[in-house]
C-alpha cells in the first residue's frame, strides 16, 4: 500500500482531533450541586450493580462496568457529552485553569533521559539556573533515566505542593553532573501564543484555547498592540478548539459597542439567556479581522459569530468546525466527572452553528474527511449550505447556520500529500525532536543569539533539511519535496525558534508568507 493511501486519512483525522479536542470537552459553566429525588430507573441500575457485586459467580470489577455504562449512555446523547475518568480530570482541569504547580520546564523523554527543551520565563527552573539542553537524571530519590523510562507519571514526579522543594540531579554538556535545588511554583500555561505588529498599523494576536486566564492574556496583548499604534487587529483562532465560554464573551466585548448582543443560549425548557456587550470595550473603532479554519470550534465560533453578525469585522479562512452545544461539568463523587450538554448557543442573528450529529459520533468526528472529499477545503463554492438556514445581519449581509461559521473571505488549504505530511510532522512534535538534536550540537552558539538576530541571520541550509528528510524516512515517512523545500525550511526554522525563544517567535516565522495573513494584509491596504 502506498504511503499516501496508508497515512493521509490518519493525518487528516489527527488534525481534526487536535483542533477540536479541548472544544469537545470544555464548554461549560460553573457546576452547581443538585439533589435528585427517588427515581425507579436509577434504583434499577443500582440494584443491578449490587447483584453483580455480591452474587455473580466470578469476581468482577464493577467500577469498570459502571465506566462502560456511563460512556455508552453519554454516547447516545450527543458527541460532546463525555465522561472523564479521575486519571484524566486533573490534567484537563489544570490545562483550563491556566497554570499548575511545578518546576517550569518544557521537556520530553529523549533516548533514555529527560531533556529540557526550554525553561518557562521567570519560572522556578530558570531562576535556579537550569538551561535548555540539560538532562534531568533524578528528582529527589526518583531515577528519571534508563531504558525503562516511561513518560506517563513523569510530570507527577516533578510536580508537588506550592513552595515545596525538589533536589534535581542534572547533566549538562561541558559541565557534567551537578545538583540543584528548585522551589516549586505556579507555572503559567499560556493561551495567547503571540501578540506583535504585522506592519506599522496592523496588530496580530494568536489565541490557542479559551482558559481561565485567556481574557487577561488577551487584554494585555491588545493593550501592547495599541501602545505600538495598532489601528487594526488580526485575531487568529485557527486550530483553537474552544474551552470556557466566558473568556470568549469578554474578548468579543472588547470590540463590540455597548448593548450589542454577543450570543444567547437556550435550554430544554426554552429558557433564553442573552449575553450583551458592556461599556468596557477598548477597541470598538479599529478594523478587526478574525482568522478561522476547520479546527476552530466552540468558543472560537462564538467569538467569530459575534464579530460577523454585528458587522464588526471580516472573517477570513475556511468554514469552522460547527460546535454549538454548551456543557457543564458535574462531579460523580469518585474523582471522575461528566460534561453534559445543557443548552445550545446561537449567534446574534439567531443561527445555530452546530453541525448535525444524527448519524452517530463516528460520522460526526470524521466530517473533515467529507469536506476534504467534496472539495470544500479548496473551493468556497463547494461549501454545502441550506437556504432554509439563511440569516441577515443588521448591515444586510447574508450568513448561514447549520454547521460552522462560513468566512466572509475564503482562503483555500493545501491538501496535497506533501503539504499534509509536512504539517503533520510539524504539529505532531516529530520535527521538534529532530530540531532538538541538531540544536544540541551547537547549543552554546544558539544561546548567544537574540530572537531578532536568529530571525535575521540564521538560514536553514540544504543539509539540515535533507537530514530531516532522512530522519522522517527512519520513521517510515517518505517526503517528496519537489516545490516544498522553502516550506520545509520555514517549518524547521520556526521549530528552532520555538525551542529557543518560545511560541511568539514560532508564530512570527510560521506566519511569514502565510496565505491568510497575506490576504488580510491585502484587505487592510484597501481600507
């Protein structure tokens, strides 16, 4: 079987899964405890579990039976009502809180050691002198190296109580092995990857998810852009699968006039809750451009829909994912929880952007493949819309419901095998591992460079790119570059910048000659 046939569906599926993972689980309001009266159906299930527990001939793990039962029940409701077992809930909660208690390093198991990719700026490890390229061999009495090194559980060995101390044994090239004491602290998980000027008037801000800290990060980013004289702003929500609704509402409020409707929700009883803009908006006059793609979901769609339906800005890109269901987290008493769909949300014109799920979860989550097959990712005319779901904005613009936000300006996607493969290697971390090894060979040299010097002076040589292709072949991935040498080199340089300087440096390079960014630059010059 050829490489393209064997792996392309997987790459496409992974792209969709990565784009919607958080959005599919994390749109919820604050939970509220409720007491439920006696119900014969619930008592029936309780008795069944008790019979199996006490009377069945063999020993059975009834906890696993309950987990399976809960999952099967939720699967028959909708694609976004989900069960979260105890071992997953903590990590998801941390991700959406915006920080966690730890030592503040990005790392991965490299060969048989824990290798530091970079330290979090201002975090505990940076303050203690740990540097990119260091290998962490031990944490107190726990050995973190060897052939049996397994990533699961590593994070827990480095986490702990706030202000608690952990003694690390570290290996550094040129220095050898040494001990360092690190005091654990709050480590931020950034949801704003970058905020910088595209030119002297146009600012850019990239949001990767909607967590508790997102609005504060976003507000700071917008203020920094305004300080640099930004008259227009690009809000990049590509591949943002969503999260909490509240930050999306506050972000939209920054751009909308007082009392403009942002969105409304409706529950099973028909109760409607409206959300309006307030008088706190700080950027209500300048031009707004919102970038979306097929992985922009949930809270991203709330924001884009509010901007579009109020005729406030221009949506650029491709049709968004199509998630218009709101979840609430409800504890199950054993450390696990469910996120249950409690309402639908609607954009200001009254449209639901939830795509159909009547044919089951599998078809629902594989809908990206249908978009790929029908040509929607390359041609706006292939987007399937129903005239019955046509709505009008106050300014007279036609918008559609029934499955995602359709952009005002369409930008096609590179769906060639080589393009999809390179993007997969970039986003999956495979490229990062190769780059880390290459950086390690000249770590001292790169550590002396500033971000500006790196962007200006460093060029990816042919040998570096060819080395990556050989590395990809060793993983069973064959890449026929042809006209993609420039793109590969850009991806490699962006990955190097990310490891050396962080996500902001990555976005500045990856956005160079980006089709959507170029479209916005063209539009802004005409206005």
